[in-house]
């Protein structure tokens, strides 16, 4: 009985979501737009604006290098190995990118931090990506804001980061607008070697799978950096929340948008409902948890169970990756291996690190799609073990 009820409920929910879902649309480019600032919308949308301002409370920073000591070795050769702090609120993006402690020569670092840069790219095209960081900083007024997700409409959802539309191809129109809104930034990307333009490593929904992304990088022989001791050409994965949540194995992908779990429906004192723009974990919102309670009476405990397992495996496999890095560095230094032998180990190391990173830098710690998370960890572990087996 309970199972039948759950199934019926699922179907009903999916239907209602399908009926109300709005398809994604992208902005026009080359239009000479001036960004309307968040504060300018305060009078029109006072509740939304107040909830948006609340993001200032999300100010805690966790130093990942202290929390995960293996990354000092795994990310050696790129500045992330010394400065890698946890994500905090949208409110601090400009401040955080300016103070990373990592070098940033170009304005392309502002891509997911401020609408002022998004508008600059839309007005001027890809040449904006190579403006000097400091020159762009002088033009920046605010962190992630209304323009990023609504263009200058104030309430319609518009994709202003057009590389997302490019990467989705014909699938773009099938994308739910609320999910597309977050996918503008919560994605894996790379800077195209020639233009330095932000580019997503796929051209359709199906090609978003980590296997396909790795193949894409293999084909173009892309590397973000080379590990100085091992010579491994490494790929630095970045926050693939969209790819993970929408990926094969996801339980809720066809049912809930990112906003359903991260933006609560709030109510004013006089009964008006609005979408809260205070972006938080669903575990920090009583009303979101209440909407899940029919199927997840203890969402916190359920999520903690998934995350604990994913975290344990991530740390264990990351530690193996650290061992591999050190052993391979010794093998290179010893001079007793042929270049072909070393390259075989390097290739396994590169791929193993990619799958591990795909999980490590995803911000839900397994909760968005535990099946895909485990699949990546299985692949990482197999590749790393194989590489270790080749070291005499
Ligand atoms: C990171 C993306 C993002 C940013 C930034 C953003 N919004 Fe939204 N906004 C959304 C999404 C997604 C929805 C739809 C949420 C839903 O229906 O659950 C939405 C809905 C709305 C609505 C629809 C009415 C409602 O309350 O349901 C208004 C109005 C609105 N936003 C105004 C603003 C204003 C004003 C700002 C700047 C202060 C802003 N938004 C910044 C993503 C964003
Ligand atoms: C314009 C880029 C951009 C868009 C669009 C965007 N985000 Fe973010 N988001 C970021 C960045 C950058 C961070 C990390 C902030 C930092 O520490 O610098 C972040 C962090 C977060 C966090 C972590 C906050 C914390 O306190 O730990 C959540 C939750 C989040 N985003 C949810 C969303 C959701 C939901 C959407 C879509 C409605 C969305 N984001 C759209 C750029 C964006
Ligand atoms: C079915 C609900 C659900 C959906 C839909 C969902 N998430 Fe999440 N998300 C979670 C849970 C659960 C966590 C883990 C929260 C925690 O650890 O407190 C999480 C964590 C996150 C975090 C880290 C938040 C933090 O506080 O550190 C970000 C960022 C995020 N999600 C972005 C997204 C984006 C972008 C999408 C859409 C592509 C999305 N989420 C869709 C449930 C969801
Ligand atoms: C109609 C029932 C139903 C509702 C409502 C529902 N869920 Fe789920 N959820 C499920 C089922 C079934 C699973 C799969 C459980 C499993 O794998 O053991 C699941 C899995 C999950 C997972 C783990 C995903 C994974 O890949 O392991 C998260 C996180 C989650 N739900 C969050 C939420 C949140 C947040 C809400 C409310 C916004 C919600 N769910 C509402 C039925 C539901």
C-alpha cells in the first residue's frame, strides 16, 4: 500500500512539475546593455530583495587545504594546492575572487562572480575574456545579482551566460528555466586555450556524463596544469553540480529544479508568497524539508548517511592518489623507467584524478546523485590501483 501510494505521488508530482515547468531562454548579445543593480529593484520587489540581502549571512569560510591535506600533493603545480577555500554565499563572490591568494591575470575569472562582467561579454563578445583582471575590477559594482538570472527584466528567467546555451545545443530548450539559471555557474568549465573564453566541455545533455567529458579533454589533449614532479598533465574539475544532478542515476532530476531544493517558497505577513533568494542548503530550510517530509521524514539523517559514505570514500581514494603521486615522482626521479612506461602510469593517474576530482569538487558531497558519485569513485579507484600496480 505504502509503495503504491509513493508511486502515485511521484507520478502526480512529476505531472505537476512538467505542466508548470518553464523552458530556458537566452539573452540577446551585442546589445549595449547597462546592468540594473540589485538595489534598484528593492522598491519593486521588497521581499525578494530583502531575502537576497540575507546572503550576506553566509560568510563562513572553510580552508579545504587544512581539511583535506592530500590536495597539497594532488593539486601540486597549480595554486589551488595552497589556497582553496570552501564556497560561501553569492554575496561575497567579488571579494572572494579578489582575495583568493591565487594569481588571476585575466578578467575571465569574473565570469561567475558579477553581472558587470557577464554584461561586458554580452556587449563586446569573447574579447572581454582577455581584459586584464585589475582593469575589469575597476568596472565591477556588485557580486552575483539580478541581471545574472533575469537579464534586466526583474522577474523573468533569462540565461545571460550564453556559453550554457551553446553547450546544450538542441537540448537547451528542453531545460527547465530554474535549473538553467543555476547551471550558468554551477558547472564544469575550462578556458579555451586561444580565446580564454569560458567553455563547457560538451555539446548536448548526453555528453555531460563524466566519461564523455573525459573523452572530450582527451581528444583535445587538454590540461589545466602539469604536475612538476610527475609530469602528469592534469585536469582541474570545477563544481559540476549541474552535470551531477542532471546525470544518469539522478533520482529527482526530472522532478525538481535546483530552485525547488535551494530557494524556499516564503510567505509575507499578509499572506503573499514569493521565492526566497536566500540560497541555502535544503537542510537549512524548515519549509523545504516540510515539502519533502512525505517521503523523507528525516531528510537530515538520510542526507547525512549518503554524505558520510561519499566523504569516507573520497578521502580514502584521495589518499591513494597522494600515494600514487609520490611514488610516481620517485619513479621519475629514479631514472630506471622508460618514457613509455612512465607515460602509461601518467595516463592512468590523469584519468583517475579526473574521476576523483569530479566528486571531490562537487558541492553536495554525494547528495545530488549518489549513484553517479559512486560510479566516479569506482572508476577513480580502479585507475589509481592499476597505476600503482605498474610501479615496481
Ligand atoms: C542566481 C539566480 C538568481 C538571481 C541572482 C536572482 N534571481 Fe530572481 N529568481 C530566480 C529563480 C530561479 C526564480 C524562480 C524561483 C521559483 O519560482 O521557485 C526567481 C524568481 C524571481 C521572481 C518571481 C517572483 C517570485 O517571487 O516568485 C522575482 C520577482 C525575482 N526573482 C526577482 C529578483 C531580483 C529583484 C533579483 C535581484 C535582487 C533576483 N531575482 C536575483 C533566480 C535568481
Ligand atoms: C553568476 C554565477 C552564479 C549563479 C547564476 C548561481 N550561483 Fe550559486 N554560487 C556561485 C559562486 C561563485 C558560489 C561560491 C561563492 C564563493 O564562495 O565565492 C556559489 C555558491 C552557492 C551556494 C553555497 C552557499 C554557501 O553559503 O555555502 C549555493 C547553495 C548556491 N550557490 C546555489 C545556487 C542556486 C540554487 C542557483 C540558481 C538559482 C545558483 N547558485 C546560481 C555562483 C553562482
Ligand atoms: C532534490 C533536492 C536537490 C536538488 C534538486 C538540488 N540540490 Fe543542491 N543540494 C541538495 C542537498 C541535499 C545538498 C547537501 C546539503 C548539505 O550538505 O547541507 C545540496 C548541496 C548543494 C550545494 C552546496 C551547498 C552548501 O551549502 O555547501 C550547492 C552549491 C548546490 N547544492 C547546488 C545545486 C544546483 C546548482 C542544483 C541544480 C543543478 C541543485 N543543487 C539541485 C539537494 C538538492
Ligand atoms: C514522492 C516521494 C519523494 C519526495 C516528495 C521527495 N523525494 Fe527525495 N527521494 C525519493 C526516493 C524514492 C529516493 C531514492 C531513495 C534511495 O535511493 O534509497 C530519493 C532520494 C533523494 C536524495 C538522494 C539522491 C541520491 O542520489 O542518492 C535526496 C538528496 C533527496 N531525495 C532529497 C529530496 C528533497 C530535498 C526533497 C524535497 C524537496 C525530496 N527529496 C522529495 C522520493 C522522494
